[in-house]
């Protein structure tokens, strides 16, 4: 390779939808609308749970408030820069800004996986070990689960950021995405990234599939226990407590698996962009609605809080 084309770039060009300028005019209001709904929905969830003592003392809603905070943080990592680039002539991000975006995107995104695993554990204990629930899901244990859910992804993402910072990049550094993600950044590297990619793929597989496997195993035990309940009404009630969580898990890990585990191509396809938009924008927007529209406790809390503050 010609060494003069290899340099420590100071910024990257985020191509995103720049190849279709006319499409950007239609996408901008769409992205902005999703962003505002996401912020409003997740802030509402956090405010509702923190304002209602009954919900705040319930482990499931304690974790839900953390998930809402993570969704809120995640959409602020990627969306504002994407919106700025859509209306700007210079669609760039600095080298350090790209590494920071990559780090926080991975950090918060993987934290959500562990929070969802903690919520599955809460449902497992509530349904399969109800007599031990108050002990196994005490406030102290909930705090420990929450701390682990943030700490493990932090070091995982730090490893990613450190390894990516060791790469050299070709000028111009054109990233075929609207934000800095692992594969698009690796694609514009001029270094031999095989070893780094192998490490990242292996570690990333463990990081994603670990929480997912834990969730699947938890629900195997949960469904087995529910099916042994003699009362049809009790069965329906037990299933209803898991419905919202299952919907969010399917949405989260479905999009995540498609983005990360499909055969990789340096030329992004339309479906790749759709999957990325679903994971980074649509999923954080839908989570609050899934938990509020399908949840009678959240609806009751909404009524209690609104009466308290507005009457």
C-alpha cells in the first residue's frame, strides 16, 4: 500500500444518506420526530417511576427506570450528530469524537442488554422462587445487579475503544453510516485489522449472547413453572407480567443480532441501514410505549402521579 495515503486522520466523513440528498430532506423530520418522542417517552418513564413510591420500591420498575435512562442516553449519543449532518454541508465528525461515540454507543447499548437480563432474573425469582423474592431481590441486590450492568459493559467498551485507537486510517476516512460503529470504522482502516476484528468479534459475541442466553434460560424455567399452575386465571396473570419484557427483548436482540451477526460486507445494503435505524432510533422510542400501553400498573401509577401533581 502507498504510505502517503496512510495518515492519522483528524476527522471522518459520515456518509450516511449523503448519496441521496433528496432523501435527506424527507429523513430529517422523521429522525427529529423519533428523537423528540424518544426523549419525551423515556423522560416520562423516569419521572413517573421516581415520582411514585409504589413503583420505585418494585425491583422490576427500578430496572425499567434504568433502562429508560439508558435509552435516553443512547439516542443522544447518535441522533443529534446525525441530525446536524443532515442539514450541514460538512458532514464530518472528529477523530476523537468518533472514538467517543463508538465507546459510549457500545457502553450504553450493552448496558441495556444486561439490564434486560436483570429484569428477566427478577421475573424468574418472582415466578419460580416467590417465597424468596424479598430476600433475593432486596434493594441491596438490585443495586448490585445495576452496578454490574454498567461496570461490565464499561470495560468491554473501553477495550473496543483502545483497540480501535491503535488503527491507522486512509484519507479520506469515509464512514458509510450516520454514526461511528465498529464495522464501518474498521472498513476505513488501512491497518491489518484481522487480529483486532477477531478479538472484537469473539468478545462481542460473548457480550451479546451472554445476556441473551441468560434471558432464554430464565424464560425456560419461567414458562415451565407457569404451565404447572393449575388455575387458568393465575396462568394468564403470570404470563401478563412477562409480556412487555419479552416484546422488548425480541426487539432489542433481534435488531442487534441482524446488525452484528449477519455476513459482513464493506458495501452497505439498504436493509443494513434499516436495521441500524431500527436499533439506534426506533427501539429506544418504542420501549416506553411497550411498557406503558401493556402495563396496568404503569397506567395506575400515571393516574396517581397526575392527580398528585396536577389536581
